[in-house]
C-alpha cells in the first residue's frame, strides 16, 4: 500500500518526541498509577490507623490517652531527629546508576544506605534515653510515663526501613511497597484489638506499636531483596567502603546530611505542637490535639501518596530534561493536590464533630475546632507539595534546609506565643501560619532554581 498519500501521518522526529515527553503525560500518568498503588496501601492503612487509635482513645480515656499521645509524639520526634532519609538518598543517586546499568555502583549505594539505617538505629536508642531525662517532665509526663517514653523511643530502631522502601520505589514496584506497608497498620490493629479485650493499658498499646514496627521492617526488607533477585541483582552482605561510595557519587554526604537536617525540622514541625500542647495545656489537651491531627493527616493520604510516587519521576526528569521539566511537572501536581485539599476542608467543616465522636468517642468531640484548623493547615501543604521533592531532585537540599530551619524557628516562637494566649487552638492556628509561610518560600525557591 502506498504511504505517500496525503492521509499518511509523518513520523515524529527526535525533537518532537522530546517535546511530547516534556508534556509530561508519561511522568504524570506513572505518578498517578504509582500513587494509586501507594494509596491502596495507605488508604487501608489510614482506615486501620483511625480504628486502632479510636480503640486506644475509647479504652484509655482522655487523660490516659493524652499520656499515650505524648509518648508517641516523643518517640516519633526522636526517630525523626536521628534517622537519615535513606530512601531519598537511594533514589537520588541510585536512579542514575540504574539508568546507566552500572549495577555495581547501584549496589554500593544500597549498602551505603543500609549502613546509614543501622547507624541511625543505634543513635535512636541512645538519644531516646538522653532526651526523656531532660524533656519528660516539662511536657507533662509522670516518672512512670518517662520510663515508658525512653523504652518506646528506643524501640523505634525497628522502624528505620528507608533503604528497602527506596529500593522498591526505585524499581517502580509501588504495588509491592504498598502491600508491604499495610503490614504496619494491620499489625497495630490486631494488637489494638487484643489490648482492647485483654490488656487495656498504656503499656499494652505501646508494646503493640513497637512489635508492629519490627514486623513491618522485616517484611519490607524481604520484599526489596526479592525484587532485586528477580532482576538478577545480588545484594551482598558485606557493604563497601564509604569512601569509595562517596567518590562515585559527588555530593553524597552533603545530600544525606542536608536531607537529614531538613527531615529533622519537618518532624519537629509535626510533633512539636503535640509536645508543646502537653507542656502548655496538659496531657488531656494533647490527646485531643493528637486525634485531630491524626484525622487531618488521614484526609491528606492521597496527596502524601502522590508526593512519594512523584519523587522518582522528579529525579528522572532532572537527569534527562533539566529544571524546566521539573517545574512544569510540579505545577501539574499542585493543581491536582489543590482539589484534594479543598475537598478535605469541606468534609471536615460539615462533619468534623460527628467524625470525632464516631471514631474516638464523644469525649473527644471537643477537638472539632482543632480538627478544622489542622485540616486547613494540611490543605495548605497540598498546594505546592511537589515543590520540595522537585528541589531535592534538582540537587538543592541546601535551600530546602534553609527554608525549613529559618521558618521552623519562627514557627516554634509563634507556637509558644499562641499556645500561651489561646491554648491548643492557638497551636493549631500556628500550624496554619507556619505551613503558609513555608509554601510561599518553596514557591519562590522553585521558580528561582528551576528556571
């Protein structure tokens, strides 16, 4: 058949294909697909988390649950301070090695990440014991609760699983990662049910949380090693020398330390309000703040999943097409996230008190105002949520750290001032101001460095 007729479509040349790729339908489609897998796991996990926290709240009551919430926040803050973001490190530097089929270098960066996880685990245990000595009393923990907090904080060494998560995401196995991550909330739910019937105490629920962390970490490592084996990639037990890895990956240590510091500040943004409410208003108010924060975070699961799914695409776009493609992709994701944020605020404004009463019990209905304010803060996070992974993919962890640190100091000062004046409601209002300030800063930074 003659292909010279007018109806024949000319083949696209390389430039046209590149322009189509920069239209980002491929990266966006892959991100949405991967986010769907993550949301499947996170969605189930979010439902489970609300159920097991609801069981804990109904079982323990407002005061005891407040102490439980403070111990949780303390342990999570300790883990956030000491752990490296090894998943981001692995994706940032491993993506190029996989693309260039340099498997030996890829395995060395995997081993490097695993060593960072192990070091963080040891530091986590030591830091938990030291921190509770100085902070336990001021945030409202009794002597018995301080001991619980130290033990629970040390147990977070089981939760350092960034390396296997990074492997699964880098190999584009978000489906396996999602299924594996459902183990944590499923274990917590089973343990919470057992506690509800047989051990309705703070100690019982804390033990349930710690055991679930261990089971999840083991499951993720097994899943990651299985995926490597399917690709005939053998991950040896003996890690390479750190100096060799650093020489093969320019800026490795700088990126690792900066993402660690930035993550530390993020965890302080997330956990400091609960700890501050315990300090300023007592454990009961901290418990109300915690349930409101948990419910607000559950409503944000779709955007969190999309953010995690998008980071490998940002890394690939930065390598192949440069900053302009990264900025364009970030703007597309922000438009999708804005819709989710507005929807979450509308749901909470209409049904917030009912949701709190149904899930956590009528005793916690007093936290409806906190829930609305914290959902607004989460919605602000939705806007431009892709800006931070975009900046990291562009190799700008320093500016992310500077923005988080500078605005974090201002946020903590505002948090204390509003907490003293308005109680827990003031802490929630401070979260709105802090998130808005940070989003404005990252918007400006991405425009500057993504051009």
